[in-house]
């Protein structure tokens, strides 16, 4: 049971990261594109937020599942 939950947790973590072919990719892409059209610096800060959230989610998965 636990290995199956680890796989489901990994899939949902990757989906939250916004990887292509998963559910959050289109939303993140459209938000970044809209921010870039409105104000380029907003898009820079939004992209930085996406990168930091990816780092946090991968750190969370490593601490929770791999240890």
C-alpha cells in the first residue's frame, strides 16, 4: 500500500510543478503569458515563484518519501 501511495504522491507533486501533459501546465503557461503581456517584471516574479515552488515540492517529496 505504501509504495502505491508514494507513486500517487509523486504524480500529484509533478502535476503541481506544472510539467507538460499534466493538469497544471496549461494554467501556469497562461498565467505567465498573460503576466508577460501586462508587465514583463510581473512575469519575472511569477516565474521565480514557479521555480521556488518546484524546489519546495521536490524537497518535500525527498523528505517525506525517500527517507
